[in-house]
């Protein structure tokens, strides 16, 4: 008896995705070199599931029906190439290999070509939602070969999260579009997480809130228009007690951030193809600064800060911080989505932006009720270049912008580091300014390097022999 699907890599994510697929009535085989993981898989399966595990790659491949549909759940980078090297000789023409890790899109392009040369399909597929998502319904971002996608579609729709009965999965475009969309998802994830930490810092240092009060504030936020996965888990974090001391766990965690690279790739990409995403950039850079803990300690002693001038009206302050967070979050999505628009042109991905925001509404880490509004915006205009240009979105922005300015001003005047919030505002102000002072910059470039400039009153390219006052 043959199995419909196969999964390579039975770590927690691989196992959970496998169970999810099996729960939905698809037979599936799992492979891992580690026999312990194979045993764990079989022990954890329920009677309704048709699953098999093996630590032999040959046996695994022979168990799969044609065309084979094999999902890779191994860490991005060399492990993917290692699996491909071992498995490719065992496969037959028309088989499909789907990489469900956070692979770099350029690696996927290379692998697509490499496997196409021997008649195999290779697809990059973003999966978001962490361990629980994989088990109960993630957001799934597949891209690449349309025919191969068609074979997977019913299964992907069955296992993904649902919003209003609609599956949180859709075809994200050609080539490595699936990985690209997931990369940008993670860039936005970095930005929102950074913004939430800044709001937390403002509330604890500015308004003096303790963890119980922070819990209440985040609970209220999550119950309203800011309802989202990241606000929800942040609420819960403020409640978690520490097992080792009497206090709260969050207070015992060292303030040094880790990162696996997807945020950095997003920033590098934006620079490479010319898109401004400063809030994502600063989210990456904030994690980097945080790692220099010892230097930060020395610097904080050298440049001690004045005491914070507390806000006059704490309640109003909390509301403004919430509105600022809401708007800065919206602006972060705007930056990430603008990157997708440009990348879609640049790499001929043909990314359907409307479907991107649609499938981000559930299952993924950046799911939020805000995405419903973006979905409406793209439903009206699929070619919207930036969501800030949508009429309805502009109404929200106008309602919140004063809070963002006041919050940013409070942070700046009190020396509370809020570079994510500042860059969201800075981006907004630049993007919404008709005449930037870049006329002067162009003059400087032409002055020292004859780089030329354009004029506002006539066509053409100009160069001036600029006069120095020194002569
Ligand atoms: C998701 C997450 C997931 C993972 C990130 C974390 O969508 O489920 O984004 O992919 O948690 O890779 O990335 P960092 O380790 O870089 O924070």
C-alpha cells in the first residue's frame, strides 16, 4: 500500500505538519535519520491516521505513490542541499519536492533549476504559525510550478487555518515567490515585535506600569481593534510566573536577541531592489544592538539619562501609546507589502497581493484584524502600490497620527529608545511629503561629482559648473 505524501525531517515542526496532514485523511510517510524521532512519530499517531515512519531513505521513497509529493521540513541552508543530494537519485520524473522551511529565495531558484534538469519539480513553500500552527492550521505560502501546485492544493487547503471558512493558503506566484512572501512575512514579524517591545518600554518606564497592569492593557488592546496573535501572546507573557524565583519570567530574561536571518534578508532585499522599509531595517538592527550587552552597560554609565518626566495623564498616555503602536504596525505592513509589489515586478513573480493579505489573516504569526482592512483595500484595487494610498486606510491613519507623533516625541525627549516607532513615523512623513529637500542633495552630487540633476521646469539632464566662494 502506497502513501500519498511524504515528509523528510521529523523534528517538532515536521511531525506536527505530518499529523495535521494525516488528520485530514491523507496517508503520509515520514523519514528521519534519527530513529528516536521515527519512534516518537509512530507512538504519537492516533488510530484515525494512516502514517508510517522510517529511517531508511530508500524505504521512504518506495512507500510513496507516483508522482511522489515530498515535503522537506529541515533547517534552511546546507541541510536542504544535503537531502536533495541523497534523495534525487531515488526519485522518478514528475516527482515533486516541496521545501517548507525558511529557505532563501535565491537558493530555491538554484534548486528549481537543479531538479528541473533531471525532470523533477521543486517548490518553495512558506509555512507560518509555529509548532501549534503546523499541528492545527498554519498559513501556507506555496509558489512555483503551477501544475505541481495544483496537485497539492486540496491537501494544503485542508490542513491550513481557516478564516470565515476560507483556507489560509493560496498560490503566491512563480519561481521562488513562496519563499519570498514568507521572508517578507518574517520581516514584518520582526517590525511588529520591535514595536510591541517599544510600547512595553514606554508603558513601564513612562507610565510606570507593572506586569499585572501591562497584562490588563494588552488584554484590552487584544479585545479591540488591535486584536492579533502577537498582542495576544504578549498579554500572556506578562502573566507568566517564573519557576525559579518568585517573580515574573519576563523580568528574568536576558535582553539579548537572537535571529535566524529572515529579517536581515528582507532588509538586504529591500536595499537591493530599491524599496524603503526602515521599520523592518531598524527591527533587525535593534536585535543587533541588543547583543552588545556589555558595551551597552558601559555606555549607559558614561551617558547616564535624566529622570523620565512622567506623562500628566497616565490613562491618556496609555491610549496614545496603543494608537501609536497600531499605526506604526500598519505602516510596517505597508512597507513589507510595498516590497512585495516591487519584487513581483523585479523577479516576475506575479504575486497576488490580495491573496497574500487574505491568507495572512489566519494561522500565521502576523495575523491580525488589520489584515481584513488590507484585504478590502486590495479587493477594490489589486494593483495598489502602497496601502497608505487607500482611502479607507487613510482615514485610520489620520485618526491615529497625532498619537504617533506625541508618543514619538515623549520617547525622544525622555531618551527612551524607540527606533522602530521613530522610523515608522519618519517613513510616513517622507512618503507623504510632496517636496523633499532632495533638490539640495542632487545639487551636492552634481557639485562634487558631476552626477547631473533633473529640473522641475524642463525635460532633460543637467550639469552645472558650481561656483566656490573660496575663489
Ligand atoms: C513563523 C515564524 C517562524 C520562526 C522565525 C523566527 O512564521 O512561524 O516566522 O518562521 O519563528 O523563523 O525567526 P527568528 O529566529 O529570526 O526570530
